[in-house]
């Protein structure tokens, strides 16, 4: 399966989430084999991250969006846990502070974009400002509708400066969300994640679905595509995302920098030191 082509939202494409099965998973895999392949892909991501960092000319920005309990934290934990924190950051965007609200909505995002050689994962992102603010009428319609174009301009500028952008929507069913809430309630280690708003927000399920659908049609571009990932099965979610990241990183044509020292001279010194060490042991 070509995961990239299977789940991408093509520019201008209008989709309806009700037509996409959140239970979908590849026929060639079950949970055990899917996890095994995902582990291999995650090792490959780690290798490619090293190349990205060493080259120091490009960067990768990954945006994760989902409804509550959609699995954003799970993706961070399972797909990116092996990455070198020296060149990888996770940024979680919460409710804006008073200082952030005093600036334009992209101000706080600008400060967190990746530097060259870095991978940055946004756990929620600038898209909250065309999702939550729309559903709850926090700003007028004439304000949030202008933000689609502002977001596209922002992402186009990042892409023009060698930041590659992947945006994933983790698509779960309303029934699966409720089951995950139940699991959190039953597990004392996860109860801290539960809030009353998790349940009240379910009343806006259809409104959020419509808001996401407009995001996809308005803001999935060639340089910053959206992917709708069936996410009821966590193992398949991780597998699909890992495939897309590997395919993207492998397409960048990264090249390791040439050594800045005389390798032959250093090799000679190494062999001399090793020979001296063997003589000392004798």
C-alpha cells in the first residue's frame, strides 16, 4: 500500500469524514505484524533524523490534530520516542495566554517552528484558530475565515525556506472516543487526563467534523499536505504515520557533510595508539 497516496487530501479536494472509515486498517497486517513493521520504520526515522541534523539545511514540521482522545500523545510516544532530543522537540499548544492573545494568532506559532536540521512536532497547532474559535464563536466569522489564507501564506513561507510540513488528522469514531474516555476513568494513572469539557465537547461533534472538513479543503496544499489517518486502531495509526514520514524524509535527497579533518591522518593516529595499547598490555 502507498500510505502517502492513500491518506493524503489533495489540494482543493472536498471530503466528508463520515465517508472515511476510522476502523480501516491494511489487510496484510494484524496488530502484531503491524507493530513489528512500525518498529522497523521508527528505527529508520531515527536514522533519517540523524541525516537531517547532520546536513543542517532542511527541517521537518509535523502537525497533529484530533478530537479529544484521538491519540496525539500516543503518536508522540510511539512514533517519535527513539528520536534524538538534541534535534527534536514536541510543542503543545494550550489555550492562549494574555500575552499571546495580544498578538496575531500566528505569533506564538512562529516562535516554535523548527530550525534547520530539526524535527518539531506540534501537538495541536495554529489550526485551533480555525477550529475551536469557529465552533464556539470566539471570534466573528469574518475573522476566522480570513485565517485560512493567512495559514497558507505562513506555511508557504516555511516551505520556501526548506521546512517540510506534514499535517495529520487522527480520525476516530464517536463510539471509540467514548470507549477511550471510559478507559481513562478506569485507569487511575490516566484519570488526570479527564475533564468535564471532554464530555460537553461531544455535543459539538458534528460542528467539529464540518470545521475539519473545511480545513482540509482550504489548507491542504502541495507544500503542506493534510493526511486523514484512520485511528481507531492505534497500531495502524502509528504504522501509517511512520510510513508517510519515512517516505517524506527519504525524498529530501539529504547528503551528509564532508569531513572537516584529514581522515587518513586520524586513522593513522588511531592505529598507532591501538598498537601502543597492545604493547602496554603485554
